């Protein structure tokens, strides 16, 4: 078992819990700072998906990787936008129903499960790719935790249930990493599937959160995320 991959999967999972705690225990989070973090995360994640995950999956499986990448993309859209109402990667300020909160949790559980698959699959290929995938996922873990915790509170749930929702996302991440190590088909094809999921999360979940806002700092944060990816790739490559 790749202990390094599991360790970084656990670290990513902890960020879900910290995000949930920031809302559940009324620790104020700067909305502008959160928006910039989302934009930065989007740029980094889109870069990793297009420049690392997809090419590596194609190198492993040839043209057969393409349907798996598409399947990952479509499955996230199905679970987060077709079967359930849209939710934002930030604090929910509108009243929502209990069923919406559970639907949002179900959609994010699949997403965070694949986060674990992506981290472990990346480390199975190499330390450099594993670190890049970890950074991309870590950057959006806090907004995920903020989102699910605030959705549960807006639906009238207790702080304890809001925290449990955030913890369940972290647990799903860890389970995804462990199952990738234990189940051969998931280990073999997980990288291609994760490429589609990562592309969707970056381009279709995170980018719409800020793309309509005329704030050069938000748009600049997106490009900064892309630039940060290249800098991280150079640094990690130099020390891997």
C-alpha cells in the first residue's frame, strides 16, 4: 500500500472538516478571500486535469481513456446538477430544504470519493504527479467544507449535523484512496475517471462561481492558479 498517497489523502480530508468547522462554529470567513481561493483553485485544477491527468491516462490506455474521462465528467454533472439543485462552493445564505441539503451531500460524496481516487492514482504514477493532484484538490477542499456545512445549517440542521456532513466528505476522500489501493480496476482506470471529474469540478463547478463578476482580482486569481501550477510543476519536478 502506498503510505505516502494515503497520508496526503488524509491531509486533504482534514481540509473538508476545517471548512465545515469554520461555518458550524461561526468563525467568520472573508467572502472576497473565499472567492479568490475558488478562482485560484479553478485555475490550478483545470491545468492539472488537462496537462497531467488526461495525458497520463491516455498514455496508459490510449484512445480507451477518452470514454472514461467523459464518464467522469458526465457523472459529476448528473449527481450535482441534474439530479439535485445547483449549490455554490461557498457559504449558503438562502434558506434551503432538508432534501436539498441531503442531495447536495450525496453529490459531493461522489466528488470527494474521486478526490481520494485521484490523489492515490497520481502517486501510483509518480511522486511529482501525486503532489500536483494533491495541491489541486487541497485548494478546493476548504470551500467544499464551507459549502456543505452552510447548506445543512440553512436547512435547519444542528451544528453537529453540519460538522458530520463535512466529516463525511473527508471520510469519503479517505475511502476513495483506500479502495483505489485495494481494487484493481479502480487502480487501473481511476486516473482517467479522475481526469474527467477534475475537469468538471474546475471548469464547470468552480469557474462559474466567479466568471460573471467584473472584478479583475477574481479573474486574475484564476490565471494565477494556472501560473501557480506551472511553478509547482517546475519545483516538484526539481525535487522529486
